[in-house]
């Protein structure tokens, strides 16, 4: 059985760093640039931004500075080529 070189604490700390970075991005891109009439309006606009922009178009460094859509398209194109070969 192989042991992970990361302790559970290190894994949790890294997850928290990612979460904090995403929250900062939401603040910079949505909350600081808009005025919301209600909590429900803010929740709706943030959800639309996450689903429609951040998860599809927003460029991510972990994906080689590509959007998730571009990264997936490239990945599946390579998979089709590998299966055909």
C-alpha cells in the first residue's frame, strides 16, 4: 500500500486556498461590480456566472491557461485520435 506524500492537513489547506481564490474571483467579477436588490437576486446572478462563465469560458491556469470548454474539446479530440490509432 502506497502512502500519500501529502498529509490530510496539507490536503485541506490546499482545498481552502482554492476555495478562497474562487471566492475572491466571485467578489472581483460579480459582487463588487453589481448592486443587488435582494439576497435571492445575488444568489441567482452568482449562480448564472458560475455555470455560464466560470465553469465554461473562464481561463484556468491548471488547464494550461485554457477555458474548461477548450480543454475538454482538446482532450476528447486526442482521445478520439488515440482510439482510432
